[in-house]
C-alpha cells in the first residue's frame, strides 16, 4: 500500500470535486478544456481525462478530473484507482477531504486472489499528497486493518481453522510487540472453559481460546472479544446447504477484533489491550453437542441446549466471563451472531448493544464522521423471560423466532459483570453486493468507528 500512496509533490494533477461544484469548476477552465469536455460528452459525473493542447505535449495527459456525489464519503473514490491510467497523480482537492479520498483510493486496490492460478497483478497508479505524511500514514494504517479483516474472512475454512486463526493472531502480536497464549483442546476443561470445548469438541480441529495481550499494564485496560467459529455446519441441528455456503465467514468477529487490534497497536494507543478469541469449528460427529444437553458455563450458570446452531453465544459466554474477571474499563465484542440482525438492519449496517449510553452515543457519532455507520439496538430486559428452562438456569436461545438479535445479546449480557461497560456488535462481516471500494466477500464493519472513539477517549 505504501507504493500506492505517498507524500510527494509530483504527478499529473488529479482534481476531485462534487457534482454541485462542477459547473463553477468548468467555467474557470481554458476554452480548449471546455471544448474537450463537451466534445467527449462528459456530463459532470465520474472520470474525465484531459490532454495537453500545446504542440509540444499534444495528446499527453494534462490532468484528470473525478466528479462524485459526496466527496466526504469514505468510499466515494473506491473505484478511481482502477479507472486511471498507470502513473503518479497529484491530488487537487479540498484538504478537509484528504482522509476520505486516501482511504477509498487504497480500498479500491484491494483484491483477494491467492487461490487464482492465472492471476496477473495489475499495475496500479499511485496518488501523491504534497507534504501530508501524517494523512498518508493514517490512511495506510486504516486500509491495512480493513484488508486484514477482509483477508481473514475471505480465506477458505480449509485454511482458516482454529490453529490458523491462532497463527494469524500470533503474527500480528509479534509484529507489534504483543504476546499470545492459548488454551487448547481438553485444556479448556482443565481451565474451566466448558462451553468453548462443548461447541468445538466434535471437530478434528482442536478448539482453543486465543489470548493476545499488548501494551503497558499501567494503562487503562480494554478487552476485545471476537467470535471465532471457523466454520459453522449448525452442528446436529444442521444448516441447509444455502445457509452453510458462506459459513467460512462465521469467524468474522475474530477477524474484526484482530483488525481493530492492529489499528490500536499501529497507532500505539495508550491502553492495556487484551484480545480473547474462542476459536472452534462447529462440526458433526459422534461426540457432538446435542439438543437437550445441559452445560455448566464458566460462570456457573447452567444452559440447556435448545439448538446447536446457536453456538456463537456459547463460545462467547465463556470468553466474556473471562474478560469480565479482570475488570477492564471496557469490553467490546464482535460476532456474526444472528440472522435476525440482518433482517432488522440489512447486511451493510451493523447493529450493536451497549450498557453505557454515553459510549454508545460516542461510537455512533465517530462512525457517522467517517462513513462507518453503526446502529444501536435495545437490551430489552423483559425478553429475558424467553430463556426459561425446566431443566437448567436458562436455554441457549429463545423458543420463538422474534427479537433474535436482542435475545442473543441478552444471553451474552448475563456473563458481563454489572460494573463493567460492555459493547456487543452483531455484524455481517461480508459484502453480498459489490459497491465502490467494497468488493464481494469479507468486510470490516464498525472497527474504524470504534477505533476513532477509543482514540478520542484515551489519546490526549
């Protein structure tokens, strides 16, 4: 990404403006330029390549113009890098939009192609911002974190099982001076993580709890928890084929917290960071967890298994209990948890729950500034009655189909201590349609919003 964006002062001028200002911009150009735009039927939308008109340079590219609806949108220029001829371009735009332009420029370069044997890497143009190294560095860090999430989610489950997820966490920690510990297989029972073990025991890929730590222990403690179900067959309550097709993405929560951790560590945010990832494969075997089984969780609450396909909350509840025990200032979890959230908000708007109104407001505000929208959902306490069990303290899901995202969040809340602030994200982690700078496949939702909130809270 460093080759695609720099702080130099040379290149073909690239002007980026909004449609509303195109007429004013056009009226200030030379008659030759105005005639060229008219003759090429440029309508004031998208890309225009304008040549030199002097005899000496005639035909060579003099400048490029890109006209967008909303220049402040962080994906407005997501297709631009693939439309321009190769070479270097010098950005000409209102400086208040540099961050948005640079991020979307880099996001347009993203592709996931390690499994394509005939893949030929396209030579892409570079963008220069004169004397703006800070903006360049920040855009690269945001793009690298987003690309990490996409890469992890896009990787087939055959190459992204719990051990591979642990390797990714270890590589990230090693890159920034962190440390990773793991509790693996039957050790989960020895160390009292019974629900993680119950969900993952049927797979030949050993379940594990990945525990990444980084930062000064004297700084405020923030703990991230990510659902790491590397493939979800549904267990004995087997998913239909259509529902199982993209279940490699069910570790998307873990990808999100690793991407967010990368942002935190690369910016050297002054926090004591902990990342917990319960990593499992929800498989089918003779020792698989069964509907009707009762499991005692790490917290001591007993849970009757109503549906083995409601496994994400089971692996998360032990990890959240562990996260609460050392009393961090804030716990944030990400999970591809419920289809109900997709029904409520669609695939592109992540819903979240929070026990702290101010934290929720601040995260929402941070996301709205950088085109990383999030939407708060209610922790409606009366729905706790829907977890009643005749055998155990509770079931792992409600009996009816309504309010599924809320009831899943309420289940998780039972494993958070009352004096610890908690935020729970229920995300899609996947683009089901291609948009500017956002190809089909794995996607990061909410991590830039959360990071900007954390940065404003902890970095003075």
